[in-house]
C-alpha cells in the first residue's frame, strides 16, 4: 500500500480494540501529537489519517464541505440503522435535525430528571443490600438503555434482549445478517407504535418527533423508524461508557470521589471534565468523500480515505487545556472539549447525556456514600474507538 505523503506513519490499527488495553493510549497519542498533528495509521488494515491536535480535529469537524460526516455511514452501518441525521448533508440534514432537536434541548431536560432518578434508584435497589457490586453489568450498561426505552415508551421490557439486538444493529460491518435481523425486530416492534401514536399522540419521544414540523416538513415512517434505531448506538452505548469513565476516574482517584461526595456544586463540571479526561467516543472514524480526491491541509486524500478524529487526543491538547492529564474537578474550560463533536453534526443529545450521568452519580452517592473500588481489582478504561472500563468492582 502506498504511503500517504507529507505525514509520518505508524503501524497501529485502531480496529484492534486490544491495543487500547495493552498500551497507554493517552501516552501514545501525546507522543504522536508532539511530533505532528496528523499521522498515517490503519483502520481495518486500510490507511487512515489520524487527526490529533485540537486545532486540526475541530477544523475537520467544521469542514463539512470537504469532509462530510455522512460518508463513513453509507454502505456500512446505515444498512441496518437506516438513514438519519448522521447520513444526510445540506438541507436534508438541516431539516431533519431541526425536527428532531426540540425534545433534546437544554431547556427540556429538567422534565426527564424524575424518570432518570427513578431508573437509577430501581437499578441500585437490586444490589444496595449486597455490600458489593460490579457496576458495569449491574448499573452503567443498563441505566441509559432503560432511560431511552422509557423515553420512547417501547413495549419491550426485556432490557437484556433489547441490549443484545441494539448491539447487533451496529455490527453490520462484522455480521451483516445479524444486523439485518436486529433491524427487522425493531421495525416490527415500532410499526404499530408509529401508527397508534400518529392517531393519538402521547408524551413519548416517538409521538413528539412524528408530530414535530419544520418549514412545513415532517418525518415519514421510514425516518421515524431510523430515528428509533439510531437512538440505541447514539444515546445508550455512548452514555453508558461516559457513566463508566466518570466512575473509573472517581474510584481510582479517591480525592476525586471525596470532592464529588462533599461538593455537589462541582458535580456538573466534574461530569464534563470526566468526558474530557476520557471521551467515550474517543477516536471517531470518518471517511473522505467517495466521489473525489481532496487535498486537506497539504495532505492528499484519495477518494474514500479513512480519517480518525481523535477526540481523545484533542481533549488533552496542552495548547488548549492546562495540565491536560490531570482531572480537575472545577476546571475552567477555555474552549469546549470535543467530546460531543463540533459543528454541523454536533451531538444532538449532549445535554441529555450529561444530565443522565449527573443524575446517575447523584443516585449512587446518595445510596452508597462509602462506595470504593474493591481491593485488588482494576477499573481501567480501555478501547481504541469507543472507550470505557470493562469492569467496576465496588464495595460499600
Ligand atoms: C456521553 C454520551 C455521548 C457522546 C460521547 C456522544 C458523542 C457524539 C459525537 C462525537 C457525535 C458526532 C459524530 C460525528 O461528527 O460524526 C454525536 C452525534 C450525535 N449524537 Fe451523540 N453522544 C452522546 C450521547 C447522545 C445521546 C444521549 C443522544 C440522544 C439523542 C445522542 C444523539 C446523537 C445524534 C442524533 C447525533 C448525530 C447528529 C448529526 O448528525 O447532526 N448522542 N454524538
């Protein structure tokens, strides 16, 4: 394979998740970033341009013209997830985004807090008397999924089954048949809901988005189906990692746990700092346009070249964040971390996600005030593309 000119090359395939377990990825990214803001690495054995500095990662997010967000999804994950905001550009994107955004605005989030609290307490009820728990399987993996299921008012109450099928949905590149079967399950479940709620809307998210209108446009049934399927990877898989990364930081740095316990006023900033410190969507795969070559910042990109936006590296760029490797509970952010992306495709659910994580933390500290990492166990955050802890064994 010919090397990409003008940037250094490293033998490192981001599709190999175990690399995020065996090396300190933060340290590796910092070493690369100090030498060059862009490197050639690999993704699924193909050349990929890794963007590392805050400046280039934010510039790439902003440059929807040359590096549209949709390219990576087409022909891959979109086969099972369908087309939605992330797979459109221009006015098709703008209109769908405007229709979908109202229930996720910051001002609406307080109306969901009671539901979030309820879900967090239900889950904690199941293990609060035990004196110990494994919070990844017993809490973080279940909490955002259950919230999204309730916000959509889905009839399936089998969380484990929903989680399994939601997981299959996004594995199109690895198991296309499984992904399409999961899609069929979701379509079958959601079809009668759309019909019923078109006729008689409730307060659930499906009702809200099917009756939402922007410039005279509405979502059709297909859009609405895709909306529901998209929420599982977009809202549940990401938020569960975020919850895990926050807990990992608090459990491994006892002074942070003390700060969280004693100073509820800094918890909101702590959640944002945790998402900067270890971003759930750490190294976001993108692709340059399939129909043309692009020269971007002196680098020639053949059509369909993989890009990796290293949110993880940008969020620890010392040019923007002082003492980037320290978790500072009341950090004053000079610039927004890139945790939720930037520009056109900026995460629609960022306020919802932060509120869920904050509410989950409040509930855990209220119910298990002396929570601590179980002796001899690891709460390490791992992974290359998405990052989170594999386990969080705690005692209380
Ligand atoms: C901690 C949790 C979350 C993280 C780290 C996260 C991260 C991101 C990132 C990095 C992007 C940009 C992707 C790109 O530019 O290609 C994005 C987009 C998006 N996110 Fe999130 N997200 C989270 C939670 C949520 C939640 C709770 C929702 C629920 C509505 C959501 C819905 C979306 C949607 C719909 C998009 C696509 C927006 C567009 O294409 O215009 N996310 N998210």
